[in-house]
C-alpha cells in the first residue's frame, strides 16, 4: 500500500526540489524508457482484459480473478506509473497538493486490490486442487464476481478509513516537492498487518500446499501409467505434463510477485531502522509497480490461449461475427 511510515523528525528532509544533475541525453533517455514501461504495462494488461471479456471460452471463475488482477495492473500503469516516474526523474513532486491526495488514495486502493487479488487466486487454486468436486459445484462465475466486487469494496473502505481516522485528509504534502502520507504508530501496525503480514502469509502457505498437492497428483498419475494400457498411458502422461506446466507457471507468477513486493515489505517492517532516502523509497515503489508490467509478459510466454487471443485482437478478427465463440483453448 502506498502509505509511507516516516519518522516525524525526518519528514522534511528535503525542503526544496534539487536541481537535476544528469545530462540532457540521459534525461531524455529516462523519459523514453519510462514511457515504454508505461505503454507496455497499459497495452499488455489491456490485451488480457479484452481477451477475458471477449472470448466466451475464457469466462471461467479463475479467469475472473485474472481479469480483476489485470484491471488493477492496468490502472496502476495508467494512473500511477506516469506520476511516479516523473516524480523520480525530476526529483520533485510537481503536481501540487490536490493531485497528491488523489494519487495516494488511488495508489492505496490499487496496491491493496492487486495484493488481495493474488491472495484470492491462491485460495482459488488451493480449493480447486484440494477439493475439485466442491469447487466445481460451489464456485461459479457469478459468485466469483461477487467476491471480486467485495474485495475492491473492502480495499476502498480500508484506505478511506485509514486516511480519515489517521489524520487530516489534506495533511499529505508536508514538505515542498514531496508527496507522502504519515501514519501514526497504531495505523502503521494495522497497515503492516493488512498490507504485508497477513496476505504474504496466506500466499506462501496456500501456494506451498498447492505445490504439494500438484506433486501428489503427478506421482499418482505416474503410478497409474505403470498399470495401464499404452493408449491410456498417453492420456495420463499428457495430464501429468499439464499439471507440471501449471505448477511451473504458478511458481513463476508467485515468485515474481513476491520478489517485486518484498523490498517494499521489508522497508515497511524495518522502516524506522532503515531510514531510507526519498529517492530509494521511490525506486522501491517503482519495483512494486513493475510487477504489473511483468504479469502480461508471463501470460504471453507460458499461456498459449493468450498468444492466440493477441493474434485475434491485433488482426482485428474479434470484430467478426461470432468471434466471441472462437476456440482459444484447443
């Protein structure tokens, strides 16, 4: 969550915006690279959103969670990344106090939503693997949409609650050229538990269980292969391969997510001890934002259905009649 726990005595370390110390060529290159990252984030997640919304075959409960994560990643790229990159490159917040309020509110909601989307995906995969019969009969697309709407609503209410009860809403821009919000000791602990300790614990525990279950499934399939006919063996071998690939992709997604957020989590936990400079903290936030850029790239590398969807979208075949019924999974 984009709420910074700074010590009161350290909050006005920079009273004015420092002058740029980079050459014009480097300055332009930084803006070009930033624009490329923003464009990749927005376009990549937009392709995921269009794919899941358009193709009927992708309208599954799990893909609703993928859609929710893509929406939060898309909004991070469109609403947060440009301001954060400009703030970092210019070494100064140039957008004023009012936009700082909006920036922090939106950042808090989107980061919380993104984190808890991953938590919901962990719960979804765990239930689907541990109790497939229960999952098939109880988890519907409509119920999943209700869960997703509830998740977004809870994140919004939580952020507004923190900002309201922690202090004045206009108490954001405490120093010239900066845009930080300072939590008191009580809300710092609450936010640390809500935004870091609890979701991180759930993700690690459930994904560990998912890998254990997937390994058991693979072992069972391997033993079944030793007692079946060649034709059946071919089918079960394919299933085992699919299980392993799913586990691999799952591991990559979770690993990237944890690596992206871990630096910020560590800072949140040891913030009073580490006392990082503003520039270093900005870089930690950008690293967390980059997770939104990487997710669509992972989909493109490991999911054939996403590559097929990209091809249909880019060639404008989605505007053809009955294109929503096109098979992208087979």
